């Protein structure tokens, strides 16, 4: 068969590297190039993919080696079918290599099927099959639209367990970084958790403190999250979770009665519980120490306790709000109750406490949380070195 090799190289300055490779005889293939990557063709069979460091980091759990001091490549080879990808990877495993080493799972459908393995020295290989029709069209037009309309898009640059698939059709917005008190409760967590439960790939547009002006056309309150899926764009985490739920029986049962009982609990979480809980959170975090807040706090706490008692009474010894089956109402309710993590109020109701812990123990929650936190860690503002301002 006609076989190609793509040598993936991390580069600090994409334009500089493109110019360098052009100068030594490669030519750029615009169909597979964007602001994060450039395909540089040497021959019909050999190409180099230049990847910016943030983009390169989405494919490996390891720190990016400084090629001036150590050797580092990721070798991607084309295969004629997904089965051949499996055959090579499995053979590598049988021969003592580590297999499926990256956090990106490219075996769940989509235009590419890929796996990866490390040779005994840790060099990463990625056998990959690409749908010929997709190869014909190229990924560039999609990337071009995304980049053109969303100037503040930051390609996720997390190390670790990011399930991000840059080619996923679903995209959510999240913050690149928030202060510690908000880390782990920003509402894109709901979307991430639901997507994990549903087993749907997604990518993330990370936003800074100043959102692009056109973001208001998507989220009138300038907040996160927004979910985009093709031409569909929706805001409000409850609506987003319901949309994802509609795609997965695991989150939203299809029979009308169970479905609407799950939906009612998302409204209850957002409308009957969240306002009281958020009120207390604001008093404790934002207005702490202010005279009026000190006066208001006991009443605000009592109101929260009343909500928790009602919820605890309803839950009784059930596993989830409607019995044995976890659904979107539980997902949203648990994220609402987590806004009280700075208090011991939930612990005052052992069945509710166990309910929240049950939710948090779900692998999908853990994945979603660690991905949100990984973004914050990767985008932690750097303190200016002493004397830098001078
Ligand atoms: N009701 C909205 C609330 C969204 C919301 O408050 N998002 C917060 C993060 S958790 C935000 O973007 N805050 C920034 C701001 O309001 O400027 C939802 O559930 O989606």
C-alpha cells in the first residue's frame, strides 16, 4: 500500500518554523494547517506536522522535551483501515510496548481512527486511519471558521487527562482560569460531566476575563458555558445538560414520565435550590466581613437549611432523586449542592452528604473535574519576577 509518515514536532514559533522548513525544501499544505499546526510536505509519503506547544500537549501526558537538550518525536503513520491500526498497536503491545498511551481516544467514531504506543525507549508512535472523504475535504475549513469568528479561542493546552478531541463537533466554552474559590464549581463542569456520562467527545473554547464582543450574541450575560454543536448554539447550563441528555439514555430516559421527572429536578435544582445556596455563597465569599452581610447571614443560612431538609426528606434512602437511576436532575442538583463545599451544611444531612459523594465518585464526574482543573493549572497567571516591573 501507499504509506505516509507524518513526523510531529513541537515548535515554539509556528511561523518561524514554517519559514525554516520551507527554506530547506518542504512545502506547506494549507489544507491541514491552521494557527496551531502546519503540515510541511517533503514528499508524497513524508511530511512533518509542526505543532505549537499547547496543541502538541493535548496529545501527550508527558512534559514536552526541550529538543535542544533531549530527543523527542511523535511518529504518526498512515494505515489503510482501523483494523490495521489495531493490528500494529496490538503487535506493539505483544512485543512489550506500552499501548494507548495518550489521553485522546480516537477510536470512538469520527473521521479518524487512531491509537498509539511507545517503543521500549518511550518514543511515541501513532498509527492512524483517516476517512478518505474527510482527507479529501480537509479539516482546514472548519478550523478556519472557528478561528475567524472566535478570536479569543485558546486551544486547550492541558497536560494530563483532557478528553479533548480538537475535531469533535461539540464545543463548549469555559474559563481559562478562575480564582481558587471558584475552581471546581464553574458551571461548564455541568456540561463536561454530562458529556462524559454520555460518552461524547468535545472540545473547549477557553475564555479570558475579557470575552470577545461577539460572545454576547451567544451568551447574552457574557457567562460560561455555551454549547455549540454544528449550527446549534445554546447557553444556560440546565438547557445544555438537557440537550446532552437527549442524546443519551444514560442521562435522560426516553419514556415521557421518567424523562419529565428528570427534567423537573433540573428546574428544582436551578430554580428552587440554587438561588438560596448562591445567596449564601455570595455572602460568605464576596461580602464577607461587611456589616449587612453579617446581619443577613443567619437568615440566609436558615433558608438554605430548609431547602436541604426538604431535599433530604425527599431523597430518604434512595440512591438518586428518582430512585435507582442517575439522571440529569441528579447531575445538576449535585453541582448545586457543591456550591456549599465551603460550609458543613450538607454534612448536617448524612443522606444528602452521601448523595453528593456518590455523584462525585462517578468516573465521569472525576474526569470532568480534573479536566476543568487542568485548564486552570495550565493557565495559572504567572507572577512577575521581582524587579521585572522596574
Ligand atoms: N444560569 C447560568 C449561569 C452562568 C454563570 O453564572 N456562569 C458564571 C460561571 S459559573 C460566569 O460565567 N460568570 C462570569 C460573569 O458572570 O461575568 C447557567 O447556569 O449557565
